[in-house]
């Protein structure tokens, strides 16, 4: 049993139902939050808070798009794929994603009328959709989304900008590390790899230059240990090991999310709350699978404590 996040297709029926129910709950909470903020912003004639809360959904939209397109590529039933989509990432035309044969069609037929449309400018090509291109599309979309969210939070100013800048910079750095590790030994060139890194964060720009040329996990570790905030994360790993990296990153993220509640009068608490709820779901998913597979002794291997 691999330590880390379970793949969706590997979950037992009981765990899958539990995760779906919890995601439905978090989706309902976010929808309620959005409806409250929409009514308030209508009275105050400003769209800033609403825009931030809408941004909470965009990452899940990207994941849902990738799930549908990848599943269709491997001839999975569309209805089955829709049931596995995250509630926060649903949109009206998502079921028609299955008809697209390349990224240009994906944009023209489906995504042009969704909030993801502005992020697709760098993804539109005529290349057929295969596993590699789909993964490049996912990371390109996430890069555009994170950069857009970061700029928006900077415009808000105050405590919101301060806290969200730190949280989003950490997310950008984590994605840069994961992209590097996952692309080692693949056809992705150094330049292509660097294009997928977000243009902000502690690692930008010099850390990105170093990560782009890494050829194994130990080289990645060497780069990251030169940045003090990330030394503690990589100190938990043995050389040549990457299995515990996800957990170490999640633990660091939880610490930063909890700090968002130490200040007052800012919007970052909504982002922090939703992320902490998602971590609770990952914890319950892991515990459920350990029980289902009679591996109770490994329950603590991948549980990340929040408060």
C-alpha cells in the first residue's frame, strides 16, 4: 500500500461513497458561502469578495476537465466519470467534454463559456489529446489560474493580500517541485518544464532555473534545501526517497492555513477553511482505506493533523 494520496480508481466502494458524501457537504457549504457573499456585494456594489470565492472553485473545475478528458481517452463511461467529479468544479457543459479530440476543440466546443476560458490561451493547439498533452494542459491551466488568483489578491491589499500571497506562493512552489519530480525520465524538455512553473513564489525565478535542470530526486532536494522555509520538509526524507514528500508538504500547508485564523478582517479565512476541510477529507479517505484493507497499523502513515 503506497503512502500518500489514494488514486480515485483504487478506492473501495465504501471509501468512495464516504468521500463523495463529504465532498457534497463541502460543496454545499461553499455554495452557501457564495450566495451570502453575492447578496452582500450586491448591497455594497463591489465584486471583489465574490471573485475571490469563485476562485475557490476553479482548481476543482480544472481537475474535473482533466478527469473527463482522460477517462474518455481510456473509453470510460461518461456518466461514471461525472459521478466522480468534484461538486465544486461542476459546470453546465461538462458532459460534452467527451466529444473533443484536441485542445482547440475542447476550448471551442465546451470551455469558451466557462470561467476557465481565459486560462486556455496557452493551451490551444491542434495536437491530439493523449496522456502527456492532457497533463501538460492541467499544469498550464493551473499556472494561469494561480497567477490570476495571486494578482487578484494583490489588488485587494491589506491582510488578505499578505496572507493569500504566502499561501499561493507556497502552492506555486509545491507544484514546481511536483512537476519537476513527475517529469524526470519523461520526454518533457527542460524548457517545457520551466514553462509550467508559476511566475511567482519563493522559488521564482532562480529556483526555477535550478529545478528545470534536475535529473533525480536528490538534485531536487539539493535545490530546495537552499531555501530555509523548505529545509524542514526535505529533512524528513531520506536521500533517494520521495514517498513522504506529499505528506510533508501537506503538513507545512496546514501550518500556514492555521495561521490565517490569527488575524482579523480579511478574506483569506475562507480559503484556509476550505483547504483544511479538504485535508480532513484526505485523512478520512486514508483511514477508511486502511480499515477496508485491514491495514490499521498504517493509519498514521498519511494522516495530517489540522488543529
